[in-house]
C-alpha cells in the first residue's frame, strides 16, 4: 500500500510539474514550479548537459510565407524570447526614404510614403550592410533603389456609354508591381538573378484619374523591427502549448459522435470495433482547447484536457502579409 501511495504521489507531482490542466471553471498548474529544492527527490538544478539532452527543435511545416516548428524542453520565458527575436531582431530590407518628385494624386505625400514603407521587399538582407549613421545617399552595398513613375490617361478605345473606370482609364490603379528596381553601381550584375522588388505585386497604393501622376524614388535599407515595425520579418509570431487529450473511459455510440463534434476536426475520430462505434484520440495537436466537451455532463468526466508545459508550438507568418490597408 505504501508503494502504491508513493507511486500515486509521484504521479501527481509529475502532473503538477509537467502539465497544465484545463478544468471546467479553472486552469490548474499554470505557474512553473520545477525550481531547485521545491520538490524532495527531484534534482531541478540547471546544467548545460541536461538542457542539451532534453531540448530539441522540430520543423513541422515551412514554405515561403509561413513557418511552424516545435520547441521542446524549455521554459515559457525562453520560448517568448524566441518570439520577440523573430519580431524585433531579425533584419529585413524596407523602404526608408521616399523622394517624391511629383504627386498629383489625392493621397497626401506623407500617407503615400507610409504606405510605401509597409510594402514588403523581396531581397536577402544578408547580402547588404547596415547604412552608416549620417549617410544620406547610400551605396550599392547598403541601399536598394526602387522607382515608381506612372501617369493616368484616358483610354481611347473605351466605349461611349461605359462608366467603368477600368475601361475608361489607363493606369488608374497603382499597384506595388509598378515599383521597379533601379540598380545602383554594380547591383545589376551582382543581383542579376535576385529578382529584387515587392514580394507581391497586387498591393494597391493609389487610385488616379486622367492627368494625375506619380514620380517617386525609394531607398530601401537594412533594419530590424526594434527600430521600426516595417522591418519586422513576421506579420505575426506566436506560440502555444501542445494540447494533450486523454480518454478516461471508453466512449461509445451516440456519445462518441457527440464527443467528436466537441473538438476541432481531426482531433477525435470514431472507429468500429466489433459493431460498436468507439471514440479515439487521433491528433490532439489540432485542438484549440475550447473546452466545449466540459459543457456536457455525461462527457466531461470521460475526458482529461491538459497541455504539455515544456512543448511549445511556434508559428510565424512572414511580413508578406504586412498591413497596407491604412
């Protein structure tokens, strides 16, 4: 009995240390408690070898616009440090100086300059240097020059009774694709295959009417989000704890179907075992932890909802999605 009691106690302590429990009206074990001397029999002193053994990063999904990876074996403070580094300390290229030679559109110069600064630029910042303080002109090693020169005119081929601006006018919608790269020095040779310019060409910058025009030169420099949000490489960076769903009893029949509907798609599936429909946890990672199941009196005791304290699911969306709807 003593051994069983000790085992149960140890199991309870492990749960307190390693799991955040989601209850019907509260959340338990929220705070980290595994610091040295807090639990008899546990060695929680930090050492590098132990950290290296337990810590790992698994890339789950990655493409040109988003990244999802798992960080396992660290505390929330470190996970948050990674998030803040992504937001504020990873350099990118962005429009820093806007030279407006002509702007006869209805958009004020400063508003237009602000919009241009938020356009994500496709360029590898590792190939450029930071511009020196006090350097107003810039060189080929620290500056990308873009040009926007466009004028709206009437379409001579438009029908007489047409009222559609898309048919009546030419160049009346100014998009980011109209920003053209103007190489400085030897950039045309060095970055011949880089395809420097806006990441997306369909970002609306301004609307013009016949006679209105824009003549603008932009200087893009290397910077970090700590200096200005336009340099932030991610539109959003976040993390969440890995959900853990445990079925405490067998759930069959109509209850199994109802249990499935309580969770996000793909979390719970029903299987046929000997003519009976039985619920099974398939992928708890997909759960949003809505706790919908706890609203059902006949189901809330059949499921245990938790989150793994040291397993962080980190996700980031690149600044390709920067907000330009100002």
